[in-house]
C-alpha cells in the first residue's frame, strides 16, 4: 500500500494538474436520518436509525448506514445484531439472547437530542446508565438515574449526537429487562472510528450471580463503494470466510492481532485494533461454550444480519457455522463481526475455587464496563492529504484535491 501511495503521490506531483475527486454523499430514506459532520464541508456523513428502527430479529441496536468519510463510502452498515447474557454454572437466570430494539431514555441536553448539536458551555455530555454506574452493588434505575435534571436537559429516547470539536459522538441506549446497554460510536476528524459498548443495569436482578455479557458488532464494509473489498488478518489476505480469536493463544496474554479491510484496487482501507479492555475476559471464560470466537468475516447477504433469522430469548449459543460456511472473501462486500464481553463479578465467587477475603476478586457486578476497538484508516487516503495546495501536507485533514 505504501508503494502505491508514494507512486500515486509522485504521479500527481509530476503531472501537476488538477484532479477532482468524485465526492459521494448518502441518500437517507425515512426513517433514516442523515448526519453531516461538521455541518459545512462534512468529513463524515451517514444515515442513522434508533434501536427501535433497526433491522434484524429483535433489532440491532444503534444502526448506521452508508457511512461516508470525505465523500468516500466506508461502510454500508454498522450495527450490533447479537447480544447475550450468561450466568455462572447456569445459576440465576441461566442464559439469554437479549433483544436490541427497546430504546430507553438518555439524560442529555436538548441541543443534541436526535440531531447534531453542541453541549452548552459548562454542560454535561449525554449520560447513560453506564456512565452513572460506578458502585459495585447499587443500581440507579432508568433516566435520570436518581439525579436532578439540569435546566435545558431531559430524559429522551433516540440518538444523542454531540459535536465534540475534534469528533462527533452518537449515543444510543436500549433496555432488555434487567439491563440497559449503551452503544456509542465516535467519528474523529482524523478518520478514526471508535465504537464502544457499555453493559449497564436497569435494576439489580441477579447481581448476586457472576455473569457475562457479550455484544457482537457487525460492520459491513464496502470501501469506496466498488464492491471489491479484501479482508486480511494482521496484514495476511484471506480468501474464504473465517472465524478466529483475538490472539493466537486463545486468551489474554497471547499476541495481539488486527483485522483489515481494503479496496482491492486503491489500497485504501481500515484496520480494526482491539481495545486493551477487549482482552480482559477470555473468549469462553464461563466454560459454557456459548461463545467460542471473537472475530468473524463473512460475505454479506441482503437480510442476513446475524447467526439466525429467528429470535428466541433462550437461544444462548452464537451459531458461528451459520455465518462461516466456506464462501469467498475475495473482492466482495464483507461483513466483519467483532465480539466484546465483560464479566460482572459478585462477592466471593471468582475465580472458581477462590477463598473469601483471600484470593477472590472484589465484587464489581454493578459497575458498568465499557469496551470496544478502534478502526484506523490506512492506505493512500490516510497518508497524504492536500489541504492547501501542493506544498502543505496535513495528515488527516479533509481530502481536497487541487
Ligand atoms: Cu451484568
């Protein structure tokens, strides 16, 4: 890619003529809503849908479609169609496949409720249950989580869209009975994308049983919109659908991996880099064999938004084989699934066989944990950006060709 970038740069400089990049922009159809950030000369544009408008069996949480950066398509879709909770030794509630289509209010400035806005001077960012939950045994309930509501703020449903200067942040919150899940996506001016998932509480049910939550994002990549995206693992190209672990050793302590998607012709792409906290909980830490993989790359299909077209609360296993079945990944529109999980540990229960006031971990079952990867651009579109003529190169600036 580097060779291609330099070659392209040399060509452009050598030729010394004006080349206008073809800038695209998403067309959003109701109930999709268009976001352009910044409002003038946008770096990022996309269509967003709230959890109750998302696709898939019992929804897919916050859903973003036709995500463009600097006029170039990056993703056709980003959402979170598979969500699970499981309990130690099958105790308590046993296990569940949670729903993702029941939005629940967020405490936020009215300036950012379901449209792009800025937080008032001295104001507070949009707050979810996860932002509030820092006590190991206390639950704060639904919005406003036991807090006073400041003037200009309210508890409201939908997507909060905050202009944070160097990035724009979208926040959704949805409820599945005892739990309130936060889905966030930050789009940075420098091209990075940071999705985070927060596993919060609505009440304290089964707070006294150690349990795990699992969220799977699904990123449908069509880099530059040409339908010939290539997938690689740590730089090695893949030819057929696969599933694998975040590290070679199958658990914390192994060598970190990355996953890349790129346009087969131009070399422009994105690299998924796991967050440090993504490594904290082993893939199958519960030992119940419901979740055995971290990353799945598949050929995307219309209306295939997960491992099963049906929804059942008691379908506790993620069925990898339904997605990974030998199809080609060569120059397609791939869907990359990425799993993150957290453990909510109750008193004197973890690790197995631990002793109270000795080797057991402290209870943290109601402390909300928030995890997620970073997606970083690479290739020519990340290396040299002409911001103000040939002699000023500003990495990460808006792509403007002269
Ligand atoms: Cu929990």
